[in-house]
C-alpha cells in the first residue's frame, strides 16, 4: 500500500538571524545543502550565485517529492528558501518547473545520492517523445497547484516560459551544465500545450512571450518558430469563442 503524504505541524518562518530555528531551506539548512554541492565536479558553474540558488530550489523541492510532503508543507519549505535568498515566488516556480523537467531524464551531476531514485536510470535518456511527455504530465499534474500558487500573474508565467526556453537550449543559467534539456527541444510546443491544458500558463502569457521573442535576432527565434502554430491556434480559438459569445 502507498503510504499517506507526510503532514508536518506548522513551522515558523526564518527568524531575522537566519538560524536553525527557521524552516528547512533557510539558515543552517541552506548552508548544509550548499556544502553538499562541493561534490559536483563543475566548480565554474557553482561559482555563479544564480546556479547555486537554482540548485538550492531543486534540492529543496526534491526533498519534498521524496518525503511525499503535503503541498502546504512544501510551500513552507520553499518559502523559507525564498526569504533566506531574498527572491520572488516566480523564481521558485521557474526552477521547480525545470526540476520537474529534469526528473523525466537521467539525473544531472549535481543530484546527490539520496535523490537519484527520483530520476530515470542512466542510459534511458533517448526515450520516445510519447514517454517523455507522459512522464512530464504525471509530474505536472501532481505539482501544478504549487506552480499555480507561486505564479502570481502572467508576467511571472512569461518568466517561466523564458526559463524553459533556456533549459532546452542550454543557455543562461543552464549553460555549461549537463541537464540534457535538449531532449525537450523536439517536444517544445507539446510542453506549451500541456502547460496551457493544465492551467499553469494562460493565453496572455504565451502571447507576451511570443511578442518578446519577435524582438530577438532571427537566429534567436528558433523556439518561436516551433511554437508558431500553437500561438496561432490559441488566437483562433479565442476569436471563435468571442464570436460564439457575441451570437
């Protein structure tokens, strides 16, 4: 039988001193997690504060997944990290989502031994598009309410889409990493459709993302071209809905 989710008693948020009395993910807990990162070989990547924060979010979220935390308790853990690092809820959401993507692929080098079981085994990265999307859909359905809670408006959602694009192209914070995000390049638009169907990202955010990408140089519009038909479909569906309402 599957054990029930762990329901933790309410925990206080981090105090002003950031000591161990705060929730996991703050103060001393964050320092211990940072210490574990020393085992990762690529110290150049780890010298970037944004990469360190990304992996802190990922490790905190993976702990929530492994221990089957109730979503309210996951919020407590992640909010403690947000406070400790002076970040936004959108920052948490962006890296929670890329962690969900990573969980569909063999574990990258920064993942510690205790979380390897949450990832497919090495050698299984060349799985079919159908299997990749099925794995992502399973993870997203389980954790979409957490993303929805952290994505406060469509501007936050645009930031998530831009981070997803960086993940697929190994750019930005993912440059030089072994995240294997290119595995999602061929299903880039499928992921867009899944985010829309599961009500994680709204039409206005997709439109704003497309408008922003149109300002980029032609060589930087690779993913915009992949998503063109989907963006067009959204507009046509919206127009059809408007016409039906006017009738």
